[in-house]
């Protein structure tokens, strides 16, 4: 059994998404926790495999792109994602936080 205390804003958000999914808050939270645990397990397995791999035999990403003839489809290293209007799409932490707070209200 797990008891979880949430901030009021987080509880409102949980209620909102649980209702959208047609689930109780407990069902939605349980699924979210299991999804997160599975993601973490996958991450750790990947990180472990990477540590055990032989980096000397690795192929550079740019080499793979070139060998597949995909140079036109893959942006150059360090390029920023841009929208249709040419504006940079990346958001700052304050923009993301403001968006999250606005969703709860």
C-alpha cells in the first residue's frame, strides 16, 4: 500500500488527466508509476549495455547518415529545431513551468 501526498496543483492535474482517461486518480497514478518504473528499467539496461560495449568499434553518427545518403534529412550537429515560421521551438524552463501552472488553473 502506498500513500501519496501531492501539492494541490499536482492533485488537480492528476484529477484532470485521470478524468480524461476515464480512470480514477489511483488507477491513473498507478499506471503512471509503472510506466516510469519500466522506462527507468529500460534506461538502466541501455546504460549498462553502453558501458559494456566496445567504443573502439563504434561508428560515428555522421558516418552512418552519410552511408545511408540521408544528409539532406538530418540537420547538422548543433542545429536548433525551428517551426514553419522559422522561429526556434525550444522553450525555456520558465516557459514550461508557466505553461504547467496555467494548465492546472
